[in-house]
C-alpha cells in the first residue's frame, strides 16, 4: 500500500471571484484545511489570458503569490 493513499486534498477554483473575495477564500481554505488535516491544496487562478469588466488582465494570477 502506498503511503500517498492517506493524503487528503482539496481544489479551489478562483475563476470569476473578485480579488478580495478570492483572497478571503484562499485564507479560509488554508485555515480550514489545517484543522481538517488536508495536506494538499490546489488553487486555480487561471493563466491571466482574459480581461475582466474593468479592463484588467490576470488580476488573480498576478496577486495570488503575495497572499
């Protein structure tokens, strides 16, 4: 039996979230995952190829690493 079978993971898609909402979701997911012993978190920001309603491109892709 592989020791990897006991790993728990979660995936969070941040597409279509505004910056502050996405940031709160990231922080809350990390906190909740810690308490639930989730060891892998995959955040999907997108690649920054689309322009939003106020002509910004790749907002989450750019700011995510600083959170």
